[in-house]
């Protein structure tokens, strides 16, 4: 018996497209990999986006998207620093920059992308202006 098997939900968050995005904040540019699910593909179709992201719980920045995404992907209650997710109830995109040990309430966050490194740049008080675009 293999005890190291991943759940189907974990597999969704691990698989990535070859598609990449850039995120610009405070004069810095971060790279991220788009995950392999329908919501993530729809998210990319909205790019480029210029967002004013507010802070929530000193762990994430969030902003509303211009339209809802396909929320058929299962939400998850866990996150990692650098995760980009979609909160379907309010149609927000969230970028996690700090882990506070808490979980995401139901229905959970739908995984969209993962920042390679440098998510700590979001750890600043208040609102930030962010641009997200494809790398093509």
C-alpha cells in the first residue's frame, strides 16, 4: 500500500499548464504558473488585469474579477504562500503571501496559479495596485 498517494484535489493543484503569467506590484515583477483546471483557463482569458487589491487577515490580498469564473472545480480549505485562488461567493481573486495556520471556510478557494517565489512582496499594509498579464 502506498501511503504517499495524493488526493484528487491535491492533484488538481499540482498539475500546471506550460502557461505562465507575470504579476507586477510596487515596481517588482513575479512569475507564476497557471494550474490545469477550467477556472484557471478562464482566469487567463481575463488578462491583462489591473487590480486594486485589499488586504484580508494579513495573509492575502484580494480583488473582484470583472466576471465570475467557472466554479465547477472543487474548492480547497488549505493554501500555501504564493497560491493564487478564486473565492467564488464574491467573485474575488486572492493572492496568499503569509500563512496564518487557519483554513479557508466552505466552499473553499479554487486554485488558479502558483507564484514561483517572492510572494512576500504583498506583505505590506493596506491596498496595493497589481497588474497581472500573460507572458506570451
